[in-house]
């Protein structure tokens, strides 16, 4: 299918892009476009104007100093080209390698993945598990949004229509391990289910745990029942197995022609066990 008619604008600065959004609340930001353009072709999204920010240098770049700061239009491929980022956050490179295909990785952006909140995106779960934050800028100024407050619903975030995601901040792992496991859709490459885990072990016990799920629900969500079952417990295979069995609890699991809700719930528990086990170094 073809998208409905739209105007295309390519601003020369972030300030100009914000002004366009302020004048046209129905406009949509586009960078890599790998989620928005397919939605437009299916008429699931019909913005009257696309505002292309892919070439804004002020939204690019990677800085690592314990924590990491990543410009919103940094591509997946560029993430893997930063040795500092790969060394500090191996989960980033691990996840990039299972995103789409080389063409997607060359054009798709981290900021776009988070701002679009595609229910089957990979990095939404990773970002949520890492406990990151995003900085957005709009006509009302600049503000930060924590990972737990960013994803609201299907293709919906807490970013206002006149705001643009400018950068992503990831706190340092500080000794925690992190891993991402995914069941890939054979046609699209999207996550049928993906689970990211960030686990810290101190004195043989799990001192902190963040486990996030994508692909199974309307937006990326934390598996809080699993997290609660892990923290304070000995870092053993039995502990992980028991906690992972709760990973689908309290989640509203979706189903479709490829994978029923029951099958997805099963995948959540299986992939949670794998991700937590690897993150714990067991």
C-alpha cells in the first residue's frame, strides 16, 4: 500500500524542527523511519507532515564516562563502532546484532526506537532494563523522562507532540551483568518476545534486578514479579528458574496469528530464564 499524502520538511537545526512541530501538532518526526514508514503504508499512521531530523549533527554522538550519553539520531551501526560503548555496555552491541538486518542497522536510530515505542522493538526492553532516561526538548524547554515513565501504550510515549527526543542517558552498570534474549519473527525480524535482564550480585546474593519484556505486550514492560523474586535471594540456578516462571505474571500478553498469547507467555518465561542466567554469569 501507499501512504496518504504528506509534506516533507528537513529543518537545519533542532530549534527549527521544534518550531515546525509547534506550528503543526499533527506533524511527525522521522529519522531512520523503519517503524513509522511501514505504519504509514498500512494507513495506521497518517501524519500530514514529516520532519526529518536525521542529518542534525547536534543530535548525534556518543560519550562514555561510566554512564553513557547517546545522541538521538545515532544509528545502530554507529553504536557498534564505539569501542568505549561496547566495552562499557556489551548488551548494546549484543542487541544491535539481532535488530533487523544490515540495512535497518545502517539507518535505524536508537532515539527513534524509543520515541516510537513499537511493541516489538528490541531496544525498548534493553533501555528499560538498564534504567536509562531520555532528554526531550520542545517549546516549553528541556526535561528528562525516566525509563519507567517513557512508554505509555501501543506506539505511545510520554513525549509531547511538540517535543523532540534529543539524547539518551544510560547509567553505568557498576558491576552488574546484562543480557538480552530474543525469539525473532522469521519474516520481519521483530521480537515475537524479547527479554532484557540487568542483574547485580553481591556476596553471593542478588542485590538488584531489572527485567524487561518486549514483543509480548502493548509496550515494553518490566517483569516486576520476577524482579521481586530475585532480589535478596542466592544467585543460583534454582532461584533464577523459580523467578523466571513468574515473568509473565501481571502482564497483559497479546496474541496473533503467528504466536498466541499462551505461547508468548511461555516464551517470556523461557527467555527470562536465559537472560537472567547470562546476566548473572551462571
